[in-house]
């Protein structure tokens, strides 16, 4: 038994972080195609964009564990959400895409061009009619939407640019008639597996935000002086930082443990449950950590310029995306309620 | 990253499962074993006779020569059958293995691991709780014994678990100047069956007598019972505590899973009266237990590479949080019924969970360890 990442996975992590340090040294606050393409290019050149695309479709054919490594790094650096959507979310959805559309979607992902996923008005998946959101949408993006038990490339008619609380995530919005029936894809094995993978990916992204918020807080607590001493020497602040460390370390266990289970288990109930555990834990821990980090930064953390602004906003959006906390808890309780 | 068991580990698990299904005691309500020392001792001896106690200890001291993975497998399977693991003297034995002389190990480890001699750990004192380095139980060198003379011990220990049954105490004593703090502490093996020692059980919040006060009045301790070097006891104690802190060593995770299973049944029995609040409170507790399980795997995998370090405090804090959340949820799910008639021990277990942030170093002490040693924050 070995929990640590393999040497190859660690090298992957270094490679990704090296690229991100060059391209987005600070969290991105730009939801435009230009911002996304800046990071998309190096990801495509290194084959990371197609990390979840099978080799037969021109991708790297890696597992969800490698995808989680990438997700953590993208979250920590505050990378453009359009890249998370295309590379990780749509990459994980590829199995669900209708045969005749799959190659086109794979080609789009492999070059990290925008590919968005249609979700509900509250960011949960699958969409249920009425107002719907194209998660990661940019002008010209492919949009994947459910049709029966499959995903298809949907028409982009009526989609207009919108905003979420996340300063790095572009979305599209479309208003339509409410659906009469709940989408069959939610109950299909493929749909359940995709949703599990999406939850693991969001857990890893949340982990990245948490680790970055903790690191920034510890650094700040060492530098900021009050009463003639660094505030990190005061027990009130030290204990807040220790609380964050416990949350971050446990979230790492939760996110990678679930990545391993989803990547290796044949049992769809186990896959679904394990991903829901990770998403529920990382959602609550992520909010605690970012709110605590903001507190440690004091008034500075409340300013528009602070990176706590980015991490807290992105964390809320990641928590709500694909499966909100209450639904994850219901999965764990053994009742897969459609909400 | 690979969380699979090897074929050998799988075989060990299946063999153990078969043995447990034939040998595990029938019905064990929560609390039976912690209250009934005799039952635990008998169970430990059966485990030992069958080769399932002291799994990770060297064979020359009557251990099984296996590793932490097998120990974790044992804890899981024991939890599946609702029986406790072997007697929880792991950290005392660990201190002996790491710091005692070969002669001491040969003398004391085999009966300790076999469950034929019992030990307690004399660390805390009335005025030295979290501030352990201020301990005052005095061991002065017996002036009549020459340079290699023994010690005469006087003082008081408290929160000493199982002292009422103990044959020996692994005891921290002051051998340096009164104000020497961590520099003047030594570790002694004290024979508890001798004059001058008085043990008074302390009744806990839930009404049982798990630990004691121990009074030493001019107790004679031979030089041969000094563990390691004189005045070096603090270092040994700190290393020993890192082995006491993780859920890996305590094997509580399986106990939590068993509690969750019972709670699920309680909830199902409530049928249509289940409200989503109770169900989600239980689900949230289940999420915590599951994350603790994976965290334990992570620590276990690290333990194969290197000895435990300050990050053990992360596991201890997480374990305490998860246990308290679980038992708080339990009281909510079971409702007022457990306050009227607690025959299922829910309220008793809840009360016990409040100790999780106190024993083995309080939550606040653990956070200081993390701030100092894992985060590198400055000290005041």
C-alpha cells in the first residue's frame, strides 16, 4: 500500500506548477478568451490539456489521479476556469459523449480550446431546464448537454455571456422552458460515474485553493507585526493556522483517496459514494479554510486586491458546482435524491 | 499511489476473519470491555495465544514480527466483529523498545505483550498537565547506595489509566534541580506492588473508574530500573507521545464505523419520522469517519517510510473532531430517549467523546505542536 504520489505523478505536479508560475503568477481575474488561451497554449503543447482524453483520440490517457494533481495546481494558482472546464470537466465527460461527436470534442480538449458543460441555474448537474448555465463558456465554445443518456454537442443559440462569483470562471447563460421530466442521464451508470469524476476534480481544485490560502496566511502571520511581534507568535492566530492545516491535510486524503477509488473501482455505488464523501468534506473544509485565512489577514483580507478574494469566491463556486453539499450528504446517507 | 492490499495482506485478513468468526465473543455492548478489565485481559490472552496480539513487535519479545499494515487490518477486522483490539499498551511498549536496555527489554516486554503483566504510564501530575515539563515527582539518589545507588521517589501522578491493575509504571520523575524543566527529567520503571504506593481511582464524568491518582511516598527504585540515560527522560517521553497520538495506533476508526452502523439502524427504525436534518447530520458524521479512514491509510503509508513526527498531531486533532461530531450527531439522532434510558450507551459514549480533545495532549497543545513544528510560526 502506498498513498504518496508516484515519482511520475510528482514530476507531473512540478511540470504543471512550473508552467503556471510562468503564465499566471497571481490568480487570474480575467474571464476572457485571451486569458484562457494564454494558459491553454502551454497546456496543449505539453499534452496536459488532453490529460483525460484516451490516447486513441490523441490525448494523454492519464487517470483521474493525474487529473487531480492538475486540478489541485490549477486551483492553487487561480487559473482560468475555462481551462478547468475544457481539460478536466469535459475531459472526464468524454465517455458520455455520443460516438459521432466524441472525436470533435476530443480534438477541442486536446488543444485546450473552450468546451463548456451545461448545468442547472444553481450550477448543479445535470441541467433541469429553465435557466441553464454553460460552465466554462466562452464565445465559440462547444457546449455539451444531455440528450437521453448521452451528452451531445448542443446548439449555442440563445447563450449569452454571464458571470458567477468566481473572478476566473466564464459562463454562458440561456433561458429556456422548464423540463417536464428529469434527465435520464442522472440515473445512468455513465452519468453517475461522470458526476463522481467531476466531484473528485472539484475536490482537488478546492484542495488547491485551501493550500494556497493556508500558505499565504502562514506567510502573512510571520511578516505582519503588531504589539511589537509577528502576529503568528500569538496563540489566537497560531491556532487558526493549525485548524487550517488539519483541514487541508484531511482534504488531501479525501480528494486523492476518492480519485484513487473512482479511477480503480468497478462498483459504481462505491465510486459515487467515495466522490460524494470527498466533495462534501472538501466543500465544508474549503469554506472554513478560506474564511479563516481571510480572518488571519485582517482588514487586508477584506480588500478587493487580496488573493483571499479570489480563493473565497472560487471556493464557493466550486462547492456549488455539479453537486452541492446537501446532495452530496444525501448520497452518503444512501438516498440519491434528485434535487 | 496504490491503496490495494498485497496478496499476502489479503490472505492475512481472510485468515484473521475466519479466526474471529470462530472466536470472537458473542455480544459485546459498547463499554463492556473498557469497564471490565478482566474480560479484556482474557481476550488479549486469547489473541496472543492465536498469534494475533502484538502484531508489529519483534518476535524475540514475543511479538509477531509483522508491520503496521497488519495491525491496521487487525483493527478493521476487530471492528467488523465488534470486539476490541489487544490491550492498548502500544506506546509504553514502544518506549521500552526504543529506549530501554536489552536486559530491560528481555525482562519486561514479553509479559507486557503477552498480557500477563500490566503497565500504566505516570506522566501527568496535578500541577503538570499540558505543562508536563513542570512535573515535580521527585526521585533523589539514595545516599546509602553509593554512586550507583537507586532512587527514592516521592510525589503524585494523576489521570493514570489502569493504575489500579498495574504491575509496573513507566514514570517520569524529576532528577535534576526543581526548576530544570525538560532538562532534569528521567524515566523510571516502578514496581507498583510495593509499600509506599497508594492508588485512588478517579470517577469520571460517565461514572466509571478508568484512571487514577497515584501517590508515591519514599518509594525505593533500584538503579537497574532507570530507562536510558539520567535526565534524558523528556526526549523519550516526547517520542513516546508521537506514538500515542495517531488513530493508526489507537485503531478507533473501526469503532466509529461500528457506531455509524448502529446509528443507521436507529434511524431506519424511526421510519417515516426521519427528518432530513437528522439524516444529514448522520451523513456528515459518516463523511468525517470516512475521511479519517483515508487519513489513517495515508499516515500508515508514511509510517512504512519513516517514524511518526509532529504531523501525528493532525491525525489526533482530526480524530477528536470526527469522534465528537459523530457522538454529538448520535445524541441528536437518538434524541431524548438516550437521556431517559441509556441502555444502548449513546449518552455514555457521547460523554466519553468529550475527552478526545483532552487526553494524550489537549487540542490546544496539539495546535501548538503544529504551529511550531509543521508551520514554522514564531513563538511568543
